[in-house]
C-alpha cells in the first residue's frame, strides 16, 4: 500500500477566466498599508462570537462579512482554529472572531479549541453569545452563562435560526436567557437567510471603540489564503464523510505555486490516524477523494479567480492529534499533559 495518494480533478474552469491575466496585472491599492476609509473618526475593534457547537457562528461570520471566510457544516466542531472575519459598516471596521464551539472538552484537541475560544472572548471589545433558537436552553448554554457573567464588556444575545421556529417560542427563550444573564441587546436572526443580520452589524459597529482601522479596506479575513484553502478542503471532507472520520483528520497546504500561465498549483496533505480512515477518504477507486478535490478546487478557484490545480495527498500519521506542530499550523496552543 503506498503511503500517499494524489488526486487532481481538473475541470472546465478556463472559460470563466479568459481575462484573468489582465486582472492579475492590476495594482493592489491596499498593498501599501491601511487607507483612510472615510472622513471623520473611525472605529475598529474585536467582537468574539461565542456559542455551543453548531449554533451557526461561522455562518453568521460569513453573513456579516458578506463573503465566505469561515467554513460551515452540519456537524459539530467544524471550526477549530480562530478565524477572523472583517466586516465594514460606515466608518467602522468590525473584526469578528469566530471561535470553536464551547462544550465540555475531553480530548487534547478539544481542550485546545475550548481554551482558545475563552481566551479570545477575554481579549475582545464586545461579546456576542449565539444560541441556536431551535435547540433552546440546555446544559451547554448553561455552562456558557457562568463564565460570561465575569467578562465585563458589552454583550449581545443573538438567537439564531429563527427561520426554523415560531415567534412566541423565540420571545420566551429570549426572556429566559436574559433573566439568567442580562444582555445589553438581544437580536433574533437567521444567519442562513440574512434576516436581521444588518442590525447586528450596525450594533457591533457602534460598540467597537474609536480607533484607526487595523486592516486594509478590502481585506475580509486575517487568514492567509493557503489556510483558507486547507479549510475548504476540510469542509468538503466534512460534507462527504461519515461522522467519526472528519474529526480525526486535518488538512494542511504544503505548497502553493503561481505558474507562469496565471494558474496556481496547490498541494495539500490530509492527515488521518489510521489506514482504515485513509481508505475511507480515498473511497472506491479513489472516487471520494476525487469528488472532494474537485469541489474544493472549484471553490478555491472561485475565490482567487485563478485556475487551480489541486493535488491532495492522504497520509496516515497515527498521533497527529498529539503533535504540537499540527496545533501550531492551526493557530492553537498545545495543551500539556495528555
Ligand atoms: N436553518 C438554519 N440553519 C442554520 C442557520 N445558521 C446556521 N445554520 C446551519 O447550522 C449548521 C452549523 O452552522 P455553523 O455555522 O457551521 O455552526 P458553528 O457554530 O460555526 O459550528 P462549530 O464551528 O462546529 O462550533 C450548518 O448546517 C448551517 O447551515 C440559520 O439561521 N438557519
Ligand atoms: Mg464554526
């Protein structure tokens, strides 16, 4: 059995990008630093989005930014590393800190994810607790309210997924939560449809401090493209494979080469823990990895507006979840002690 398997899925992506060379030659106005966005005082600050896994934090981050910066799936614990999305509203630049869902961690990777979420909450200017309104109040939310009480910052309660439930249930839930912990504002939104999202963005923009902007006007995320590209491949894997496997896998972009014809050659490695998992990722005659690769390639190409050649390698590394280097790649602290 070979250690690695490469799959490249080429598509007919050329057609849409006949003018790509011209686009590439254009100067990037933001390259020389942060431009002054508007006359008058600017605001800029950090908003931490906290919540249980699957509450819709990443979906809301993308909706607030207006483009995809964080991956989303129907499975819990999709977000691992901190993703910062940058939203603009008038003279305010709002840096949204999409955190991993908070839950009772058991394994090392889980502990690192939850610690990272709380650390970022403590560092933010504004806190938003996102609650899946369909799920309502449960132990996971209870466990979040206690520590939140001690963080003295403007805080909002955002009830999400209102497209799924009735208004009277919603009001009862808002009252119940507000009684347990008073919030400065309560929003009811659907991150999926965009309903109510503009009001949230406006409030964040009012709450962040007076400050020069930290990022260029056209920047939507602080994550380098190679990291987003790895996340996109992980998302496609999440969407394809059964529950247990994606958790035991991670994706890294190993190389990113701009070719002279304007296309990009990207090599990524998917790390799994067992040979049996490698077989699942590959699928029968390599069909699964081909599908993952072709979906990831199309999405990455759409974002960077260049033709992409994506090569995926699947490697078995038994203890990747105990390897500090893998955590560094994800931007997480490596928790000591098993
Ligand atoms: N119906 C509905 N579904 C939503 C809404 N917002 C998010 N979802 C779905 O909820 C699931 C979880 O969304 P994510 O944005 O990945 O949730 P998350 O809080 O970032 O999850 P973790 O990263 O695992 O903590 C996905 O299937 C989303 O499509 C919403 O407003 N309405
Ligand atoms: Mg997420």
